[in-house]
């Protein structure tokens, strides 16, 4: 179900310039300071809002922070639907940085950027990878959870678990991920 039925373009502010288009954003050399939708005011798809309100568990991520996760949260009414839902809310943090978007980011950076864009915390749980024995390829760095992240975000319960795909270390293992969600989040 799409988050909005309106035609929108993703725009990112990078080094003081605006770059339009999801595929163009990661190709820029620079730090993304903000993303927004153009035109402003795209409304949440009523079917998506109803599904969120009826959900028992909302899982956000893994995915590109600036070009996948945030654009859906920026649709007017989406954050309100997530907050109003009685569902448990889980952020699955990426295993590896994404070149041109999240170079050098840690778990705290993901939460900070989401909060800066939506003006509040949305999550009950954040799932982070605990297995750092496999290095992502292609110049990506691991997204690391630091003990101080828990102190910085006391409203969130962090779950550290081995969810890495040993064959493709920049990807989650879907079976491991499902087991952790069912055992650690769903049973919480």
C-alpha cells in the first residue's frame, strides 16, 4: 500500500543546494542536511493510515534512511497514524552505511535524523546488529550501536542480536530477523 496517492518528488538539501530525485541524491558528494517532499502537503493514503491504525506491529526498516524511510514518514498524516496506532513500533537499523547517504553513521545518527525530520521519537524498540565479525563490502562501514546510545535515547528499548547475512554482510538474514522480531519484540 503506497504511503500517498499523490505524485511527489523527493528533494534533499546537500551543501546548501537542493537535489531533486531519489536516484540523484546518493550520487552527490556532500552531507545531506534535510529531505522534503515536493510539492509540500502530500496526504497519507487513507488505506495506509487505516492499516497502520489496525496493526499490531509496525516495522520500519531496514532501508535507505534518506531515500526510503524518511520520504514515507514525511507524508502528512503518516507520523500521526503511527503515533495513534496501539501497535508496537520497531526500527530495524541498517547493518551498513549507504554511500552518499549515511557514510559513517551509527545507530544514534539514524535516530537523530529521524527525530529531526518528524519532531519526535516514534519507536518502542530499535533492533541493532550484534555480529560485527563480517565486514560489508564496497567501502561501506558497519552501523554500530554504542552503549551510550541507550543513555541518549532512554525512551527506546534496544535489542542487539545477530541478524547479519554471512554471505552478504551488508544485508540482514531474513530468517534471523524474523526470529528476533518474534522472540524479542512480539513477546515483549
